C-alpha cells in the first residue's frame, strides 16, 4: 500500500503540473479564463507537497526493505545498514530521477509561495515554464521509469547496491548535485518567463540571482564531495580523472559561474541583458546534457546508471524539446531585448565579461572532449580523451581568467583607468613573477604545476586587496562572499598544483615484517588479518607508519569482498597532516607470500577540498548578503510608500 500511495501522489502531482502550465499560459492571455489562472500558484504549492510525499514513500519502502517493489529488490538487501538502505533510494536510475523531480517541485512551490518581486505576468510565465519542465520529468517517471513498480512475486532477497556506492559519501553527493541542477532549472524558467513577457530587467535579475547562487553553492559542494568520494573510495589515488560523468557535473558549474556573474551585473548595473538570458538557457542545457549522459546508457562508469535505449531516447527527446524550444524563443525574442547600460573595457563589468568568455571557452573545451569519443565510437573508432587534452587546452583559458580575476574586483563600475590601480597591478605581477622564479629554483617540475603554484599565491594576495583602506566592519557581507570565494579558488589551485608537482608514489611487494618508504614516511607491514562487516569480509593489512622521527601510527587498509552483490573493492586509508596526506591501498598476495601495498605521499592535497569548501562558503555569504540587502530595500520602499500615503491622507 505504501508504494501505491507514492505512485498516486506522483500522478496527482503530474495533473497539477498540467494545471500550472495551463493556468500560467491563460494568465498571459487574460480574459475570462483568469479564474483558472489564479490557480497557478496554489497548484505549484500543492504539487510540491505531493511529490515530497511520493519521495517519502520511496524512502519508506527502502527502509523496511519491501522486496515486492522491483526497485528495492534490484538495489537493496536486508543485511545492509539503514543509512545505505536509505541512500540506496537514490543510488539508482528511477530513485535518482524521483529525487530530481522532488527537489524541482519543492523549488517551484517555494517560488509560487514567496516570490513577489516580479510583475505578475512575468511570474505566471515563469511558473508555466517550470510546470512545462516538470511535466516532462513526470512523464518520464510514470511512463518509462516507474520507481514504485511491483514484482509479480516478492523476491526472496535483494540484489544489493553497488559496493562502491555503499559509502557515506553517497548520502550527500547526489542530493547536493541535484539541488544545484534544479536551481538551474528555476533560473531557466525565469529566463523563459522574462523572454516571453520581454521583461528582462534588473528586478528580474534580482529575483533570479538567489536561485543561481543557491544552485552554484550546491553544485560546488556536490563537486567537492564527489571528488573526495572518488579519491578515497576508488583507491586509484587521484582526485579528478576527467571521467565523462565527472565532466557532466563540471559543465553546469562552469555555466552557472558565468551566469552568476552576468546576473549580478544585470541586477546592479542594468547591463548584459541578452548575455544573462543566453547563459540561463546554456546552464540548464548542461544540466540536461549531464542527465542524458549519465542515464542514457551511452557511458560506462561507476557513476553512471546504464539503462535501456528507450529511456535514453526519452531523455534525448526532453533535451531537444526544452533546449531547442528555449533557443528558438531566444532567437525570436533576443532582438526585442534592449542592450542595457554601456560600460568601458576598463571597468568591473568589462573584467566580468572577459572572465565569462574564458569560462565559456573552458566549457566548450570540456564539452568537446566529453562528446568527441562518443561521436567517434558511432563510427567504430575508439579514442580516449583525458588529462593530456583537458589540462593544457583548458589552461590556455584558465590562466588568463585567473589574471583578470585577480584585478577585476579592484576596478570601478562603468568606467575606470588602469593607472588608478597601477600599484595593485604591479604587486600582483611581482608576486606572479616571484612565484614562478621561486618554484622553478626549488626543483624541476612541469609547466602547468609551476604556473599553478605561482598564480595561486598571486591570486590569494589579490583576493584580499579589495579590503585595502576600508573599515572591515563596514564591508558588505556580499563583498566578503566574493573575497572568500576567490581566496578559495587560490587555495584549491595551490592544492591541485602541489599534488601535480610534489606527489610521490611507491608500489611495494612486502612480506609480513617488510618495510618500505615513500616521501618522508617509513612503512612496515606488520600482519594481514581477516575482518568481517555487515555484508562483506575483508583482508586488512596492519601497517605501522612513521613520519620522519615522529610517533608511529597503525593503519589498516582493506581489500573487501561483498556478497550483496558479489564484488571486490579496496578501502584506502588516509593519514592527514597539515602539509599533506599519506594514502595507502592494500592489494592482493603473490605466490611467494608477499602482499602488494600501494602508497602515495601527496603534499598539500587537502587544500583542494578546503579550497572548495571556501568557495561554497563564499557563495553562502554572498547569498545571505543579497537576501539581507533585498529585505532592507523592501523595508525602505514600504516605509516610503506608507509615509506618502500618510501625507496624502493628512
């Protein structure tokens, strides 16, 4: 009965999406149908509640391991810990799509319930667009990917979840990414609504900006969590492999970053109107493309849900319908959108435009490298595109972008001169040059890590220069957000460059009592012992590790064997110090009784994820600052209106 309640709620939500679409469309026409149009907002709010109920029912059947539900039988097991039973609800194709729709419906309900800044006509167009997007996903779930499908006979036991996904990281990584994706769908709906009504104004950008900021924060957290999860769980020692599914998450983030800056210029300075609309469409296009790549079955990856071609065709149809329709609307209406305020090249707007162009170029590089192997495979030609392509080609645009990022916040709006900030420019250039010389002298390293280290130091100092000559208590919260995010990029860049420049690896075959070393670490294999878990058994290598003359520590990397489903995995162990991590992986045994042990010493690698968290924190601060500023503006406007009315009444 639980599954039937969830399915019924999903059908009712789909019906309300139709009402939301029709009501919003009729509101644009006006006339006698306005009574139906008045139901648009209530339909969106009720729809959010129904989809939340449907997802709660899915969590319930997973929590109790209802093996009469096909999805539970295929992706869960009674012996799994509860946390992995619940996370298994979205660790599959159907459940992840229901999570997507749930977040989308809740976002639509929030818009309908609280957004009052836009003209009602534009708001109705936005809700109609959101209903149209949601309706396609409801159709996909109900007609092609029903998460509540029953089995003719309950299964005796479930097949279990992919052991690589039985990790606490799965409880956080997909939901954060989906919230980010759905936030971009809201920005897309705002853009379509503004195009329909031709109301591309600063008020429109101020209404859309919090959703972009929120989406960007969650996309950042999702990328950071996914990178760290792959780093410690897969046992290959890397934080990013340019896997096509990793790229599918990166591309929306790049587009959202450009959109965020463009919307900020439109909201504050009434410029970049057409650019903002275009990026709103592109950002959601990248989300839809990522959905197609992950769930169409065209990719084979631990991240991907390989499904039948029919579902892939359905998603491809939605992609063509949404994005093709939005691009057609953009082509028809873009000429009617006024240019907005002008600005000089030497201005903060000019710097933001340059960075947006660089971000778009990096996005194109990643998109081409991701899709090219798929295109060649269609002609029976298999090629592999990896770091030798992505790293140098992306760097061509990334380093100029970092240089502009360092000095852009120092420029004034509208018009400025480079001479006014000549001292700051000289400081940044001197730091960059000194960093290149210093790290070149310290040791031989490749060009990209060398430039990365130098740019990281210059950008870290430059990110603090906007505070020069200002009283810290009077610096707006949003400005603190910008500074924190830019500093986070510098910290992350330093971690990435250090990992590439200074990492050391050692693959050793050790007998019990054997020793080896990697970097400043001495390692001794004490013993190999069996270990049992709730649904796995393992061989754990007990290692004693010592950093130089420090105290010894005992760690136990494992080679695990799961039985639900049967699969062998490695469980790495990380020993973290302020200046890096020791990374240890246990391998199998050889015929002479020795055990393979793989070790890495990665100086400053943790700065990658600390920097990512700083970037997300900067987004949160900017969001809080913008909301606070908007509330203050509303309060002042309301007080002015009240005083005017009081004078008129007197």
